[in-house]
C-alpha cells in the first residue's frame, strides 16, 4: 500500500510486529503452560515457560475439587436458554424492522446506542428489586431474562441486517406463485436467514457465557453460580499450587468464545458483523 | 409472548414508502411487541427507576421506606474523599487505557495492512484476547503478575534484573499501571479490527497519486490515511472510553480495588456501596454522576473533533 519501503523500514516493521506478537502471545502461552504444569513445577522457585512434565491433572482437579463442572453446566444451561429465547423474540421484530420503516424501529435502534452510556449500577439495583418482587431473584430464570433483554438490542440490529440482505423480490415472487404469507416466511425467508439466526444465537450465547456482573449480583447460592463467578471465587483461594487448576478452568471457559470467533473470523476481519447471507 | 411470532400473516405486504392502513400498522406493532416489551420492562424502566433512586435514600432490605431526598446524596458525594479518589482513578484508567489502546491498535492495524510475513498469525493472535471472558483475562494476568510464580518476575530474573522484581498488583506504585496494561491488552484487539477495516476502506488511488507526487510515507499517512479514517477513529475511541469507564469484571478479579484503594474504579466503588453496605440511593447517585461526566467529556471531545473536521 505504501509502495516499496527501504530495507531498514522493513526491518523496523518486522521488529514492531514481533513486539506485538510477544505482548499479545506470551500471556496466552503462560496460561497454557500453567494449566499443564504439575504441582511440583508450579511451586518451583524459578518457573519455566514450558512444563517439563506436562499433566492433565489440573483439569481433573478443577472439575472434582472446585466444582467447576457444575458451574460450567450452569453456564451452559443459562447461555443456551438465552440464545434460543433471544432468537425467538428477536426474529419477528427484526423482520418488521428490516421490511417496514417505522418510527418505533428508529427509537429501538437509538436505544441500542444510548444504553451503552449507562453504567450497570444504575440498572442492577432496580432489576434486582423487580426480580425479587416476582420471585426470580437468585434463579437461573431471572438471569436468563436479563441476558435476553441485554442481548436483544444488538441481536435486533444484527438480524435485521441479515433480513435486509434477502432480496424482497424473492418474497414477492413466491407470493405471486400463490404462497401464503406464512409459507413465504417458512419456505423462503427462514432458510435464507439460517446463517443470520446462527450468528445471532452464537452472539447471545457468548455474551451470556462471558457475563460476570449480573451473575455475581443476582445469583447468591454457590450451587447456582455460573462459570465466571465460580472462577472469580476460585481466585480468592490462596496457594501457588492452586494456580494449575485455576488456569485449567480458565482455559475451558474460553473455548466457546474461541469457537465463536473462529466462526465469525471472516466477518470480523472484513469489519462488519451485519454480513451478507452468502457463504 | 412468542406466540405472536406465529402470526406474521397479519403483516402487510406493501413497501416502506407506501401509505399504510391502520390494520397494517397493528401488524407491525404485533411483530415488534415481543422485543419491545421486555426492553421497556427490564431495561428502560429500571434505568429510569435507577436514575430516580439516585435522588432518594433507598437502602437494602425488604419493606424499607424510600423517601425523596433531592440533592442530599450529591452534597454527600462532594465531601466524600473516597469518591473523589475513586473518580480520579477512574479517569486515569479510562483515559490511559483508551489512549494507549488506540495508539497501539493503530500501529498494529497499519502493520497488518501491509504485505508482511506472519501477518496471518498476527491477525489471529490479535483477536484472541477479545474472545476471552473478562474474568479469564483477569486470571491470566494475575498469573503473569504473580510475585513468585509469575512470568514477568521470572523474565526479570532471567535477564539479571532481579531489582525490578516486585509484587506488581500489590504494590502501591505499580498496581494502577499494571492494571491499565491489562485493560490495553484486553481492549486492543477490537480497536485494531475496527481500525483495520477503516484502513482497508481508504482508496488505493489516493495513495498512488500522492506517491507519484513524491509525498513521503509520513506525509501520505498524515495527509491521506489519517483524514480518511478519522470518522472511524472518533467512533471507536468514544466507544472505548465509555466501555472502559464502565468496566468492572477485569479489575474486580485482578485487585478488587486494592491495594489501599489504588485501583478502586468508580464501578467497583459503586458496587461496594450498593451490595456491601446496602446504600442503594448513594450508589445510584454515583451512577448518575458517572453518566453526566461521560456525556460531558464525550461532548467536549466530539465537538473538538467536529471543529477540526470543518
């Protein structure tokens, strides 16, 4: 793009790139390494970058002793429910937003931007009070409800982008051929919308899976805690030998979002999430 | 609520600019209702209620009378040293992280936009921190900063600089910079991706024309690239600033506000007020102050950028 840089220019560029790779990569390598180190190597005076006797003991311990297994199941349950509900609720509205111009739609999208401004403290106290009133405080159902509402604005924005990419002519052609409104949606719109539905569901799943603040405040019973909350509690436990299982648990907690990002990689690198239906 | 989803047959078939009958409009509203209702009940209403709570003496516990106290909370905030301290730290954190995030991300985006080897690796690596839950990022860096078993201290030992070894997150002087570095690491990927998308939108012809005219690399960056991506820069830095000012999980895991309140971000402070001491009204007042400050700072920033653009 900048033409042919000089040799020193190139060298400087590679030096800078190496710097970035070290800064971004080394903490990740350290997490991996800690997760596979046996206790003896964890407490060693001068730790090594690569474990000399790698073990999966930490993963076993994370699940048995710290009950991260239960927390992971809780997280899975809450995130799946959030993803399914978000899509079901967002689908009709995103269709309406994409196909008909209404003032309500503009207001809804404006709310997406505005709601970013407000710190969660303002929301959490009234939400906590509302949930307590209807008996949903300290339950997974309450948490799911909040996650759906929280993911909805972005999900709407994303899904209506996908709907917009389906040519209106296709729908009209099917209607001319005598298909009913419902048939048009079922046979034409939904199949073409499948990638968008998957992307929206994944987005909603991940934001629930990663969420920490609401889960920390709204769920008090330790048995109901989600994975991020369980991991954060785990951090408080002292002792260098504990770092192994902690790292192992953290690694597992990252897997779903890594899969999501691998899936979205192409859209991410092209800079727009509201990507095309193609592909 | 979702049963409404099964009734799309009531939706009208006309285009956006055609005048709509009343029943058509009803259909559209029926489609929107399942989404709008929850947002109003669990997002708009709580927010308004939260803002109102900031003007009351609400406290934790059932059956507590709430009375309107006007500006009393704010008068108390003005005289609260802990609040001022937390507020100062919050600004240092938000501005520091946002600026460093932007500069480093711009550098990386420029590099990734070139034909360099290992570009693919760098692209993947630059997205991974974004994919991690904030709690995991906190744990990851706790491992790096660990005084005995940490990567950073071991690095200083290996290069014979044992004097630099310290308890990074426990030392009064290093805690805030250490936490800011983590914030930069966590937020840089997203900013890089956005800036890279902006860079790829800069027309090639502009660069070629400038190169023919003999403009140096720096001049081309300054006069072609930068103006072209200014809207992207303004958008992402504004969003980064809001997100950073309101961030919670990362620092909660890293230091929980310690040592001695040196990393007590406003969100952490408000969380403690609300859920440790039960001062709901006071915490909400704090939230209100945060919103006002974010809006004021953004207004100044956006106005200056706008004036520069004209």
